């Protein structure tokens, strides 16, 4: 299904450059379609409006940080009892400093909160979003927590995030040692 | 999009609605009133009467240090890292003790601390324990005035009294 | 100087009144709030301790049961709510999260590691979440503490 | 391009607009984070024009517990206690969805008895969750006694869960590959007895609250969410069914053994009020309780002795790949998006698609034009759990 769908997207949205990623074991894993970052709005518009493969609802937007690039996954679905369809649509963001892609709020209103969450957690800005603010963390929070290189800030609003007297430092020696052993083993293996 | 629907009602509708309101409220009150005699009291008068906890109930953790072989599996399994264990090698030639289920204790346990204020009572640590020395006891009444008193050292001398109660021979 | 019979008796009387009419604030944060509601419901019935009148506003409450995870975003509000309560005021920290950050202490960048960072706590109730009985026991522990308060004696009796 | 208007623009004041001198500004009112009617620490900024809500902006994140960050640092078994704490009113369903996600990746065959018992526990949990919704919704609308009755019956379920799993609220009971403990025949017989009691009790609830004139006056025609709104916002569960759409993943995309069971999907028909209003959302929940009892009875009929744990590797390592798995929870469709790396012991990314999160985003759409008291009824009828919204 993904192969035909990606062909369909390529035929109808010029420059979308849809590539279907098919898993070897469809029972265990999900396949997905990756499209060009700049064309996400058009692709989503096409998938929503076209007659044959209409997806009428955006179920979820999820971000994944692969350290060298970030991915935004759009889970599209169809509330149609006769034919249930699910699709994972992906775009890649390589710029970590000024990450920005187009918002799809124009097509799916549910993207309003979901995109704000992706912005909050990964720092990917969504152009043309009506209300691009942080949603879970406070407005003056530093950094984007779910990035792999995130380091939590020391204090917020006069409160220490990791106070030393609560961290059981003297007791944790064991765990620190275990981590060191693990690290040494990993280095040896390399 | 004003959802309030205003419409003029006839006299019949008005009194019908009034009657409906009174009747349905009385019905609800009757159900509540029946609780006076028809339903047995459900309250448990706690400090005097205590509910018997089920066998599997997971309350405060207890470690029987005499049976512990310092394998640290509980500390590894703990999702919140609240178990802290340290051990040393036994000096050469010392007698190797056995646990109650026959495993040899080859390490000398020097620290076994559980920060109960962090524990999430998930029970993952007790399932991996090979000698079943780490168990969930049935005590839940141990609120404290200070946070530091919630860190339990299971090698402390005053734990013996507690052990006598929990570990059944 | 001795405490004196009159002041001691008066103190006892005041403490008796205070400890048997602890009105908690409806202040549920997370999972523990459900157990707090269960404590207030029919089976465990917190009302038996004069502690069941859950007040919707801090200004009428004597007791704040911090039930659940306090996040950094919420911590300032917790503090404001505590300051709005009228004296005498007491705080019970219920559950692991409020005690010390609970399961979220290690990687919880947005979790306050214990509500005692922002408000003074009188009694810590352990559990995740504590059984309703454990919360009742926590309230009883607090009542014991209140019973020993030296309210008038601290005010008027000058110890050498 | 749609603008702010489509997610609910502050609409113009309806009163005093004709007389320029009498024109007044909108009043900003904060509901929450500490408010008895917000079911936790939800904060809603309401712009009101006298009693009429002109605009509502939900502010969430007051219970953001960094659960997704935690999961990236824990092994697959250790995630379960954290998944429990997502929706603390329906922990069993949360665990089950997570377990099924991992099992799908591992390709684990779960024994039939374990599957049946999972359905049993999760349907019991659904009843418990809906009872909670019933009780707290009654409190929101000013009736206290339904809360006591609902909690009384909820305690019975919790007692069963405590006997079988060891905890009252956060169970860590459904494990990857099966279950922790088995149900004894004595416990199963108590479930049967409970089902009989619960059916009678559900009738009592209808007499007590559902058909109460005052309750109907507070909920009928209030907070109407049409089917189109629900689909646009991705709403699921009782919200979507209350609007009149027959959509239930247990029927439409059956997972586990749900295809073997015979049950109805209750929808809001509008016999009181209109489809999509608070009353219909409420009645869908109450009818689901009866349907869950039906499923539980069938499960007990089908139960036969057997193993409760499938074959799972001791050190769990998953291959590289990703899975998006959804299931029907009491509040709607919960989904996990799990991404793993080759031979990883911990999830590379675990995204939780929470139903309440999307339902909260619908509030700006339904709020404009309501009275404040009706808005409280609307928020209550969505039955949100903040642990799941903020994660």
C-alpha cells in the first residue's frame, strides 16, 4: 500500500519526492513514507482532499531525534468503519539551530496542540502556526528536553532542579561505579 | 453559537417540568434514604478495625540482610534507582555462609540502603531476588516528621526487631 | 519559670480544638489525589477525624495535603496557595513524588524534588500512592504533633 | 491558511454593543491550576463577557513529569511502572497497550489464558474508570451522593485488583509477554458476583442521576461537539461516540481477542438533548459499563486453565524499527510510537499519543458562547486526566 501511495503522491504533488520505506517484516514493524520537508503542507493537503486515499484525521505528531537529523512523524488515519487506513508520514529536519517546517494547522485543527508539543520538546518551529508557544514546559524554559544532547538547566525561578542534598550522592557510589564499569567494557569492545 | 435554548413554554409544559423535577429529585432522595436501613455500612473504622491486606499487597520493602548474597540484581531492576548496595570480598580463608535456600554468600555486604521516599512500590526488585530476601512487607503506617528518617539502612542493629516480625521461620 | 496549670490547660484546649477540625484544601495534583478522594469517600471516611470538609479555597483551609508530583511550573502556585492559607497551617506531603520527587527524581528535569523545597512540611506520608489508611495515619501523626504544641506557653512564658 | 479564528476566536460581545458608552472589555478569568472542577492541575484562561465565555485558552503542563525522557533511560520492563502513572485511573489499559506494542515488535505469542485475563482486567478497569468519571462529574454539577456510591463500587474493583496484583492504583500487573500473577477460581467467582451487583447498581445510577431533571437541565444541549468537529480534532472514545459516530477500535480494528466477543458500541442517540452534548457523552460512558460487564461474562465463560506467561527473552533486546500501536482506552484511543535502535535495551523514543491531550485542544472550539457554569459541565464531561495530558 505504501508503494502505491508514494507513487500517487509523486504524481500529484510535484517535488514531493516521496520515498516509501517498507519493512521486511510487516507484521512486526510499520512502514512509512518520507517526503520532502518543504512540501509537507501540500502532501498533507493532497492526502486529505483526494478521493481515493483520503485521510480525514491527524492522529498524532511525534518527533524523533536521531542526533544527526530530526524526524517529524505525522500519523494520519481515517475514521471510516468500512476501511481503516493508517499512514506514517515523515519529514526530516537537518538544521538543529533554526529548525523550521510548515505547519499543517490549515488542514487539521488537531495539529495545533500537537505541533506546539513538538516545538516544546524538540525545538522545531512550525511556520504559519497561529500560536507557536511552549505547551508543557514553562515559557521561559531553556533548551528542548527530548533532544538527545539536552542538559537540564541548573535552576528555574529560584528553585534548584537537582538539589545536591536530595540526590543521595553518598549512596549512589555503587551506581556510579557500575556505570564506569559499563563504560570501560564498551570501550574495550570497540 | 449560543447553546442556551430559550423558548416560551405553555402552562402545561411549565407544570410538567416542575413535576418532573420534583419527582426525579424525590426518586434520588429515596435511593439515598434507603441506605439508612437497606444497605450494610461500608465504612472501615480504621485505627480500631483494620482491613486485612491481601497476600500480595506491596507495602514497605524489607531486606533480610542475613540472606542477601549482594548480587545487586534488585538495584539493577529498580526503575527508580532507590536501592543502594555495596559489598566487599570476603577475607581469604573465612567461612562461607549459606542462605536459607542454600546459596553461598561469597561477598560481605557493607551497605544495603533503600530510600523509601523514592520507592515506587512496583515490585520489580522482589521478583528478581534469587534468595527471596527482599520482600514487600505489609506495613504501611510509617509516616515521618523528617525526610531523612525514610532512608532505611537494613544493616542497622535496630532492624532486628523488625526482622523478627516480618521473616517467618 | 513553670508553665503553670492555667496555660497548660488552655493550650491543651486550643490544641484539642485545632487537631479535631483540620480542614484540608482540595488540592489534588496527580495519582495520589485519587487516593485522597478515596480517603474522603464512603469506605475510609476521613470525616471521622474532623478532617473531611474539603475546602475549595485556601483561605478556609488549615491543612494542605500535597497529593502528587509537584512540577517546577506548579511549584510557584503551590507556594502562593500555601501563603494564602490562614495561620495555623499545616502541610502533609503525600506520596513519594511530593516527598522527594519519587520515581521522577533522576531524569525529571521538570519535577521539583520534594515539596519541602518550597513549603515547610509537617508530615511525610510514604507510598506510591499511599493507601487511604496510610493517609489517615499521616493525619493522625499530624494530630499528635498538634496536640503537643506550646501555643500560649511559648508566647507568655519566658524560659530562663 | 486558517487563522486563530478557527480554533475559536474571541467572539464579539453580545451585550451592550449597540451603545458605545456601555461597551466593556472582556474580563479575564483564571480557572485553575487549583480548581475543584478542573480534575487536576489544568488551567484555563477564560475571557468572559459577563457570564458568557467569549474565549477559553487551556494552559497545560502543570503535571509535566518528563515521562518520555525517563523511558529513554530505562529498560523495557522498567518502563511499565512509568506507563502506569500516565493515566492513573486506567493503569491496566495503559500497561496493556504498552505491552502489546513491545509484543508486536518482539513477535511474542501471548498464551490464550493471559489474553483473556488481560481483557478481563482491562474491562474491569474500564468500569472503575467510568465510575470515577460518573462520581466526579456529579460533583462538578453539585451532586455529592453519586460520588459516594460510585467510589463504593470502585473500591470493590480495586480490592480485586489488589488481591491479584498487590497494589490499589498503579499495578505493574500486565507484563510484556503475559501477566505477573494468575487469578484464582475464587477470585473469578467474585468477579461474577461483582458483575451481577454492578448491573443492578448501574440501573440505580440511571434513576439517581441520568434521568434527573436537574441533571438533564445542566447537561442537555450543553457543549455540543459535532462529529465533524471530533474528526477534525482527532477526538476519540466517548467523545466521538457521544457525538453519534460508531467508532470503537475494539470493533473496527480488533486487537487481542476482541473479535471473538459479542458486544455493542453505544453511541449518543440524542434521546435527551442532542448527539454530541454533555448528556450524551455521559450516557455513552454509563452504557459502556454495561457492555464491559457483557464482555467480562463472556471472558469468564471462555476461561480455561493454562499458562499466563509467553516466551520472552530474559534480557530484552529489540531489533531496529518503529511501531505505532493504538488501542481503545476508557478515555479514547491511546497510542504508543516506539522507535528502537538495533539491539537496544531501552526505547530510543517512546511517544505517547494521549486521548485527553486532543480532547483538551477542543475546549477553545466548544467554549465560546457558553455560560461559565456550563463550561464547567463541558470540562467535566470530557473526563480528562492530567497525568496523561502532560505526561
